[in-house]
C-alpha cells in the first residue's frame, strides 16, 4: 500500500471528525415514569404489550421482571471495561406447560450506562502501519478525540428465561442478545461490536445464592399483606457469564468500516467463546405479578396493566 502524505492523512482525520460529530447529534428520549411503593423498580414493564394483555391468568400468567446492577465489568477479546449501572426489564408470560414467553419493552430490554474504554483510541488501535490510522494516531494528543465510550444495547428480545435459575446458582437465567456501541468522533456513529444479525448473546447466572424476600401489595403499589399483588426479591448475588463469543467490530470510521481492521487487531476480535466474560456486582432482581391470577381469569393481563398504571405518579 502506498504511503499517504501528511496532508492526505490529516484530511482523512478532519473528515472523520466532522462526520463523527454530526452523527453523534441525536434527540433525547422520554424519561421513565415514577411508580409508587412496591411497583417502583418496574418502570419499563411492557404491561400494554398485546401478549401481556392477552394473558388470561389460567393458561397464561403475566409477570414483570427487573434486574439491576450498580457496577461490573466486561472483557471482550483483550479489552476489559469497567461498567456502570445496568437495568434489564421485561415482561414474562408463564405458560401452563412450564414454558414462558419473554416480552421486551418498546425501548429494548437493557438500558446501561456508557463506560470509558481504557486508553481510548490510542490504546484501541495505535500504533499502526496502516497509513490512515497512522495519521489519526498522530492527532490523538487531544483528549476529546482520544476518549471512547462503550454502551451495551439490546438487539432483540431476551429469551430462554428460567425463573428457577434466578433463585439458584450456576444456571443460566436468561439469554440476552446485545451489541456494544463504540463512540468517538473519529469512529463515526455506527461503530459496533455485534449486531442484530450477529449479536453477542449473554447468559448470566448467579455465582452465589441470592437473598430471598417476598412482599404483598395493593394494585397501586401500597404495601398490604392481603394485597392482590406480590413481589419476589432476589438480591445480593454477583452474576457472571464466561461462555459467550464476540464478533469483530463493524462500521468503525466514516460509518463504513474504514478502521475496522485496526480496532479488531488491537482488541483481539473476533473472539471465541471462553475468552470473554461479563460480571455484574451484587445483582438485584425483582418479579411482580398477581398473587392469585386465577381469580382474575380471563382478564389477568388487563388487571396487571390497570394496576401498573394506577401506580404511576
């Protein structure tokens, strides 16, 4: 490959910067509602989804599930990133035959804080013998250009939910398809590890037995030992998955993959199962549903939705 002049390299850097900055401008999303009492964690339960509303309370029973963690870490290939808060929410329809159907919220099941990638672009792809990459590396004394954030996003509905596994340890609780969005002005806005067609599939499991608690409440969330609603709390256990594979990065650089190769080479992607890991510290999991769904047949889903909405403040 012929060497590019300094002027050509800097022009490429300028173009990447301009397009990346434009692509990063987006609209704000609506805030989650605030719910009363025992409903408080379930801000994104998809109670109005057709599958949830259609649950009759006999053959199909609706529930809301939320699992949160304040911190953790994820290792993809040779790169480890310390993560912030994660919030996983979905609805579940428990079927009479023992199977279940997972229903994701319209905004996606997983919402996670962005994390900073150690070393930024300097650590992610420099040094490099690729001329355009060499030109980019020469500009990275600017901390704003060097910083990379990584955000985990849902790319499909979770599946294979096992409520029993949430009480035990060393059993996968759910399968969660995700991608990781790498953001930096020079990477553009379409730099991802994983995609809808080739996601990273996480299957977290408890590393220890969680503490168990149960409470009852009225439809509007007010605590009441005779309430028509019940909530199970499974708290304090770290969760981990070390068995997932990670595909290579795509769309990095001008949103068309100009620097995919440099990102993948430095981070060791794609990375086979066994070389990657996810850890969630002190996971807090809550399940809410009708205490006696049989008493609400055939309208259990509609009753659950009505109760959830009555708790919105």
